[in-house]
C-alpha cells in the first residue's frame, strides 16, 4: 500500500492543483458561498480518515440547552437513499447512513437529516424545522455553505501540517484552509499529554490570532452494551473475543483493548462497510463479537453475541468550555 501511495505522487500533485484552484475561485468570488439565517456550526477535517467527528457532534448535541432545537445535517455516506432524508421512527440505517443513524438513536430529540447538497438540506431544515442551530457533519471542505463557526479536527498522530495530498497522503483539502477554522481540536491525544507537548504542537500548527487550539483524548466506556444486555469490559478477559471494525482507523481501539489485557482476533473492514449475510454468519459462530457503536448500528438485531464499546471526547485544560461557547452564541428562535 505504501508503495502504491508513493507511485501515486504525480496524481497527488494534480489533485493539489485542483484543490488550490477550487479554493482560489471561492476566495475571489468566482465560486459563491451561501449564508443562512440559522446559526451553522461546521465540524470537519482536512484529511480522510477518523479524527473523531461523530463523537464531537455527539458532544455538542448532548450539551444543547433544553429550550433549543438543534439539527444535524450530514451527507449520509454509504446510504442507499438519495436526496434529503429526515430521520424518523421506522427508518432503516441503510436509508440514513451509519453515523447519522447512530446520532439519531442516541439523541431522539435532535433533528437528524442527510443531504449531499448541504445548501438544499439547510433550506429544508429552515422551512420545516426552524432549528436554533444546525451542525454540519464533515463539511469543512464544502464551501458552498458559509458557516458561522468552524471546528477543525486533526489527529494527534497525523497532524494536517505533516500530511500530504491524496493518494500519497490523506489530505483532501489544502493545509492553508485551516485559516478558516475558529477552533482547532487536536484529537486522539495521549491522556497524559504534557503541557510542553501541547505548546509544541500549537507552535507547529501556527494558529492565527483569533484561532483557539484545544486538545482531547478518546475515553472508552467500560460498560459494553449489546443485544442481550450489558457486560463489563473486564469480563472479556475470560472469553474468546472477535473485534469487528468498519471504521477508518481502528488502531486506537486496538491499542486500548491490548492495554486492558484482552486477547482478540481482529476482523477489519473498510469504513462504513455494510456487512454481508456471509460475514454475519461468520460473526454468529464466534463466542463474543465486540465492535464500535458505529458498526453496531449496522449489526444490531442480526446476532445475540454482539456488543459495542462506546467512546467520547475528553478535553484538556477546559477545552470543553471553548466548544460550548459556540452553542451559547446561537440565538434562540421565538
């Protein structure tokens, strides 16, 4: 794979040129962005791969004031439906996409919608729902919408400043576009990241005068949830465990389980993978199948031995207050 990435370097130069020209045309007004009356907060990244966008959306949704109406708009990657779809009871995960479906199940009071055309999706939400705040999931590179606030995520072990363009690297947008972010969140940090290391990374990112940089790490839950109830994570030490993942980067979860002294086989699939009947039959022959919450929404009800491990962002040095200020700044509709 690394050899193929290196061979793809000429393609990455062409890709970089296309990205540069696209952003330049937006900057000079040749391509236009649209603003909306509703406060819009964009959560995204500059690279492909997991930086923790869904847990970040969940953190924001989970801290909305009771009198506010919040909507989440996503593309719904991998879904089998087209156009605008609003989550509602009875809707299948294939119609919404795994990540929006996960958010809807966890926060039924939030309005979760999917639409590849973000302008169109926001317009419908404003006409039909009239939310106070719209969170745009994974939309940093979608410049057709001009958001009020931008939250840029970058992974500690693969900072965007150290990355390169696809297919040689993982960048899908220019590093220069980080200047549009109001807040830069360095995610997936070691939980004991020192202040000196935080300062080193902040110096490396070179934030603008008005930009804020905060740091977070992933905290895994020790209570597993599954089809037949709950189980303590420690119980897995005495069982034959199969870890099933269909996420962009499962390494942090793998390392966490290993650190807990849990032995397991790992069946890794592509991000947003919809499991086949043959694969599910294979899982049902295993004693315990452990998976992520995002994968579980695609497996729920298809076996009795499936459990998922939840995960959430934990912030250092009061970083959560910086994020929550974004919600406090949103106006309340009458």
